[in-house]
C-alpha cells in the first residue's frame, strides 16, 4: 500500500502576531494527517466512530524546528509507531512542501473507547481494524518525497 | 434582574499576523456572552441541552468598529432582541473594558431543535425557559457601565 | 478567466458537541476561499500584504442553511460583489461537494490599510490590483458545478 | 510572591463531537496560564514583546488525564521549571476547579528571539526579566488550592 502525506495549505487565521503559525495548530495538523492516513487505510475515522469505537488523544507532543508562514504548504507524514489492543501511537513529520525543510516532529498516543466512554480493546472490539493498524506499524510514506517534483 | 456583561481577556492565540484579533473570534465571544447571559438567567445553555433542547446559530453578523489587541480586556453585552417560539435573536456590543470604546456590534439568530435534530417550538418544549427569554427581551446591561470604575 | 471554487475537507477539530461544524468556522472558510480566489487572480493576499496593503474585515455575515459534518467536503464559491477604491465586498456560497446542497451563504466587507494602519484607497495605492478586482466584479464560478461530475 | 492559578471557563466552541474539549485547546490554555503568570510577575508578555523580546514555543507536551466538558471551570497552574539565558521551561497542571481532579499535565519549552527573529540570550537582552524568571524557578502555586473553598 502506498500512503501519501497529508498536504496542508496554511491559512491566514492560523497565524499569530509573531507573523508565523501559532503552535497550537500543529496539533490540529497531526489530526488532519491521522484522519487522512486512516482514509487511505480504507477505514476512515468517521467509519470507526460510526462503528462505535472512539480514539481520544491521551498524549500529544510536538517539537517545533522552524517557522511556518501564511500561504506556505506543508506535507504531514503520519506513521503508526505502535498498536497494542488498547493503545495506539502515531508519529508525525511536518516538512515544507517546496524545499522539504523539516518544520516539526511529534507524536500522539490514543486509547480506544466505546460509545459509553469505557476503555475497550480494539483487538476485541474491531479485530479487522486492529489488524490493519498492526500491519501498518512502521509503514513509511517518506519515500514519496524522493519521487516527487517538490 | 441585573445582568453583567461578559468580560473576555484577549489571548495571544486569538491574534493574527496583522497584529490584531482575528475577526472569526468575535463570533466566539458572542457565544461566550450568550452562554454567560443564560447562566445569569438561572438556566444555563448546558442545562438546556441536558433538557433536550439545542439552539444552533442560523445567522450571524458582526460589524467591526476598531481593532482589539492581545492583552486587551473587552466587555461583551448581550441582549435578547426577540424570542418567538421558534426563533431567538440576540444582539451584542463589544467594548473596550478600559476606555469603553466600541469595538464591534453584531447579532445571532437561532432556532430550536430536539435531540433528534427536529425543529421545535421552545414555547411548547420548555415553556418556562421560553417565558424567561420573553421577559428579558430588550433587557439592557449597558447601565452597568455607568456605575463601574472602568 | 475560470475560477475554481475552494474545496475544504471538514476536520474533526471543526466540530462541536452538537455533532456538526461549529458556526465560527464558516467565517474562516470564507477567508480560505477569498485567499484562494486571489491566488487564482494572479495576485495573492500574501503578495498584497508584502506590497504594503492590508485588507481587514469590517463586516461579516453568514446564513447557515444546513449542517456540515466531519469528513464532509464542501466547495466555497467566492464572488467579488463590489470594489470601490476604499471598500471591497465579497460574497460566498458553501455547498456540499457531493450533492451540491446549499450549506451556507455569506458576505464579508473589507477596507484597505497601509503598513501604518491608515485607511488608503486601493485605486491609488495599487491601481493594478484595483483594476483586477474591478474587472472581476460579478464573475461567477458557479458554472464550474455544471460541468463537474459531483 | 503569591501566584494564583489561571481560571478558565470552558466554552462551547472548545468542544468537539466526542462531547468533550478538543485536545488542541489545552495547548492554548497553557499559553493563557503562562501569560497570566507573567502578568503576576509584574512583567507581562505584552511588555516583553514591546521590549523587543519574543518567546516562541519550541516544544510542547501534554498528557490528558480525564475529560473536560463544556461549562466546566478548570484551574491551570503554571510553574517555571528552568530558565537558562537561552531556554525557558514551563510546566502546567490543569485541574477541575470544583473537585480538583487532575485533568491534564504538560510542559512547554521556549527560546528567546529579538525583533529580527535572531536567537538571543534573555540574560543579556533583558537581565531584569531573566532574574525574575530565575528567582521563580520551582515557585509553586499549588498551595493556593489548600486554602480555597473549591
């Protein structure tokens, strides 16, 4: 399976008075990339919620490497780092779409909840999706960069 | 009943690269003021949703009079302009908390929905809250300004 | 010149606990569409700011017609309604990208400021961009819909 | 010096369709608390920027312990963990204002930039503020909790 990175066009409302993107937005871009990754997996996050499994963030981390400005385009690469039945770890790399400079790196950790908000094992609740995540651990979409015009 | 205006401390993340508050945030301040108004009414919006009545925005309007900057404090005055059984209109004035300069004015219009997302009449669904809104039409909290140190 | 509408993929962080997109985000989508429109004009908003002309919103209006949900795609059509030297009016239509249902309509009004924050006439400050806007008044990208698969 | 925690009233627009506060907002609350902390220090972040020193976030981390809902109030405790001339580390604890349940914990790291965006040493650029930060390392406002009615 070939996974494309998520492309984000930086919006004016994402900037702050320092003239660059406010740091809280990167956490949102991670979510955009995670959702896009699941779409490419063939099982979207919207479908997962409809199937009664929710996956809230229990930890988020971002290291900011260089500034992103209004009108820039960034590519966000998501990668499943780990998926046990009860925890999911996804890592992210944000790079400039033009010159591929690293802008930020980060990680989110997730648990799985049912409709009642009770922690569940994805392995038991939805074995098919669990196996998908498991099979994709470490799957890299960085190679995408090599082949693109930039 | 004396209604206080909602006091909002302007945050850094609300600014954009023009060095002032991004215009989309005022729509959020209107919501803050509306929620605070209902708290003072004695029937909070959280309780209204728990009682199964939702009140989405069907129209929003804002006129921006002068810029608001990081670290400013603004007062947002909300006023019920109209409440039929099926529609609610609330108007807002945003003023600088220090010198009372007018920053913005606006209005939101709302309908009422039940848990199933069907339009309902508040008058039938929750007559007590309807009568509260009705009794507060035109109720002004501007007089508050006169008496405050500023 | 053919103008494409702006395509927006609805994100999870744009929803609220009513299960639909929070109304404040539409004001942001209008900005996205305005920026995209100017990109297609051949003179982006980023270039306009670099040239020392800023165009803050002095009025915003939105009528919400039907709900937009997570994972939906919407098309936002922008249209220059009026451009005098000192004021710009842009209107917007938000439609579902799949079935073309109208989701929202709105308008923003803008003035022009120089780097010092003083109101200026775009006609004097940047006659070329002024003539572009003027030539595009009423230019419709709705026809785009007719020809697309949807 | 006694430092009060920052009190945040949770807004409707901060929720997402999971019915709880979207995780990106906590990063914003950290900023609110950091700004409030500096206000109490007697040298606000607005004054710091006016003095030509900017303090962007170079790393952010948050661990989410339990959900926060619309209409909740949270207290955010900020603590200076470290301040060298060139780096600042601030930690945060978010607790429910009513029952003091821990909601989240986190940390942000910052560098210092001058107006030209060049890294500077706060120690050299603004020794007075540097000494303030240094003197406050480890200063706890948790004791505040013990004495408050809750």
